[in-house]
């Protein structure tokens, strides 16, 4: 499957599935799928601070989409965790562009 075909399939699957489930569905490495999800967010214009907000999850703060389910995934395909709400908010304002 080409990158473009894989990206199109992931876009389709994101409508009804969490990004973590897609690698299982497609039997593809998780980090490869998550990097493409980041690319989809970027290409879809979602890499702007106004689309993301900090949210406490247990003992950490994470970044979640305001109008879409799911956590922010960085360009390395990683979810991010922060010790404080201020750190998460600072990342949103300074790094998500």
C-alpha cells in the first residue's frame, strides 16, 4: 500500500475509530500510523492552538481536541504528558502551529 493509499484509509478509519485502534485494524506499526495521523491533522488545518485544550488525566495533563475525539499526537507519533496545566497550555500556544 502506498503512503497516499494508507493515508486515505486512515482518514476513513478515523471517522469511527480512535487512532490507537487503527494500527491494530490495519496490522501496521503503531508509530507509523500515529505519524500519519499527525500529518492528517496538519494537512486538515488542525495544527492551530484554538483546536486543542489541556485536560487532566489521572496525575498528568494531556492535550485533547476541542471538537474531535482524541489526544494530540506530535510529529514523532507520540502522545504528550505534562506535570501541570500551565505546561500543557504553554505547549499548545508555542508548539502547535
